[in-house]
C-alpha cells in the first residue's frame, strides 16, 4: 500500500470513529431527555463511558492511529536513473 492509500484509510477510520461516538452521544441525550419528560428519571443524567460500551469506536480509533503511523513511515518510490544529466 502506498502513502496515499494509507492516509485515506486512516482518515476513513478516524471519521467512522467520530461518527459512531457522536451517534452514541446523541442516543444517550435523547434517551435522557425522554426519561425526563416522562418523569421516570432523576434530574441528573447518568452518563456512561461511550468509548467502553461500543467497542467499534475504539477499534476504528486505534486502526486510524496505526494507519497514520504506517503512512508516516511509508517509503516513497524513487528513481535510480539520473535524468537530464550528461555522461561525464
């Protein structure tokens, strides 16, 4: 895999991790607001750690970090012939 492919894969993993985290937070707030409206919940929200509940957020996050490091260490192909120089 070349550097561009690794960077695109890392960006996609980072995007998916952020998207899943945001959707989990929206679901938590929506549920809390619904319980407040019905009077079945206390006045303080009981938030749980979303990162530990949904394992895919952590998997995508770690994969993004690993892919970014792999892209940073990827070797760019170089040409071994000298173009435009005369034989001396």
